């Protein structure tokens, strides 16, 4: 999905697809937001929320009941944007380096 502003300029994009946790079942009730990107000159103007809303509308139109995503824990701007738009933590992935 490519997002444009009122002047027709591309301001960002989103990559939406099947929820990988349900893809093999053939009956996925949710979709997955693999990536959302607002191009640098257009950041902090509400385009991220607008792209997210358009993605939600698209997957709802396709009959999905939820949109899921991963976000890196230190991406505070993205986390804040998702939370402002009603997203909450539903799981947590932890890791530890074991190199010697």
C-alpha cells in the first residue's frame, strides 16, 4: 500500500499480509502489518496514523477481525504512535546473546 498526500506525493507505505501465525490454517481471522514507513520529509505530521488507519480499513474490508504487528522495543516513536491508535502489548519476545 502506498500513501499519498493531497498533492499526490508519496509520503509513505505499508506492507500488509497474512498473519504468519495463522497463514497455514487457511482460515486466518487476522492480518499482519509487516512494515509501515513514512518518508523522512513527511514524518511527525500524522501520516503514520493515517497509513495505519487505511491499513485497518483495508483488512476489515477483507473480513479480518484484527491487525497484528511487531515493533522493536527501543522504537519509542513507533510504540507511542501504535498506542495512540489503540494498540496494546499482546506478547513479548526476549533474547539474550550467548556468544563467548
